[in-house]
C-alpha cells in the first residue's frame, strides 16, 4: 500500500514553549511498504540506514522493504522526518480505518524515541497529515485548532546550511515569545511569524533580513522550523513577489498550502484539546 504526507511550514516553532503552529505544503513524501525478511530502506533510489525505520516497524512487529519518494529536502525545517514517518505509518495502517489521532500520537512517540525531535513535533506531524493550518500543544499531543484555507506559499531553500540548535539556551529565553503565545490564540499568523522569526534567527544565527524584506512589503513570512528554509504565505501575487525578492538567496519553490488531508483519515474529538 502507498502512504502519503505533506511538508510542513512553520508559524510558531514549538521548541521553546511546547506550543506550535504549522501548515501543510504541497511538497509530498510517498512510502510503499513490502513485507520482507530484513529491513531495507530506499529513498529516492538510494539505500539508506534503517535505524528510524526499525523503530517504526518494531511497533508492528514486522520487517519490510520500504521505498520512499520525496520532494521534501532533508534537514531543512520543512518537517521531512514527520512526513517520512506519517507516510510509512499510513501505508502500514491502511488495512484498517486511518485514525488521525492514532497516527499522529505514534508519529510523535517515534520522533521522541528516535531522538529526531525535542518536542515530538506534533505540530509538524499534524500539518503534514491534515494539511491546512494547525495549532498544537506538543507535550500533550493534542491540537487546539485545525483550519483549512486557500493560500499560496513560497519556499526559500537558501544556499547556507542548517545551524546548530542549543535547546537549553532557547528554553531559557522562551519568555520572549509570550506575545506570540497570546497572538496565536487569536490566529494572528503574521504577527506570530514575525515574533517567531526574530527569536529563532537570533537564537540560531540566521540572517533576519531575508524575512524583513518581505515584511516591508506586507507579506507574511518567516523561518521554518530550525531552518534554514524560509516560507511565505499569501495570495498568488504575494508569493510571486516573495520569489522575486528571495531568489538571490537560493532556490525558491511556489506551492499551494495543502487544502485537504494527505490521506482519507478519520478526524475525531480525541485529536483536540477538551
């Protein structure tokens, strides 16, 4: 069976506070699982290490050959790991009803166990599976909101590489995101992306001018995840302007914000904060 998931762009990085917000981007990861005597992982035609795959498959007590095709650049801040796990889980679980809360909770647990996320990345995982915009409480593995919206997005893949993350330093300075935590409750995505980007660009050492140039044009944008990718959200005209400004920094992709879930999942009240 084939499983599918989207990339995730960041509104509010959950690293500092545990509260996150993200949106699905129509860059996809697709996974095909075939039962086998040993674990084999092939990504975009290349055989890879199977450490994370083994953590996923051990939950089901099986071994398999897994073939993945992905458009999402790795270590980019676009939730590539969350999409990878989602796609494989959806493929494995298609013999029964796909329950969103089960998939996403298991995704977060695997991310923590594998050491590929500090918080479980429940925000990225949710946006990757459900599309639209999500607001999450990562430590509780629950969503506050899920909103579908027709928007375009520009994705800047810069020429510089990802910076090192000092989680202790980020946690110690988390009080500086208090306004963003209030604004996210009011769905003030522009204001939140500004606060989030100022904070994480300083903490991680990315050039803030990349975002500032679009803010001056009134375009909603910011750093995605722990970088180095930046994302912009808006109308067709706004993302075309973003591309024109950003192309001097690297490669710019234009996509839609995903308008529906990547799979035919059941979304129940168990997924949301009570």
